[in-house]
C-alpha cells in the first residue's frame, strides 16, 4: 500500500502489533494531560466554575432530552435525573 502522492514511503495495511522483545518498555495507553482538570477543580472549589444547563429531564423523559439535543440549539448541558 502506498500513501498519496506527497509521500512515497510504503505503509503497512495492518495496524502495528505490540513488540514482543524483552528490551522495549511495555506499551501504555494514552492518557490526556490533567492540568486542565486541576484548574477546573480549583475553580469549582472556589465556587467560580459555572456550567450552563440547557435543560434537566427525569429519566422517563429521555426522548425529550434527546430531541432537545438533536435541535443543535441547546445552550449548555442536558441533564438526565434519576
């Protein structure tokens, strides 16, 4: 398999497999950086984090919540309450 014209290097048609040699470090799953989460926690603790809520619905009205979501006009989060 060849990449598009801007690159002439061959690519593998299969995803790479994990290395089985004993010298490579074990593969680790990717994890997002947590700096932004730490900032959000700090803001929440100080009462400065505001999350707009477009609507809250009991679980029995999940269809109405989904309909609101599909409109694309919801300004904020849509909450389902148990």
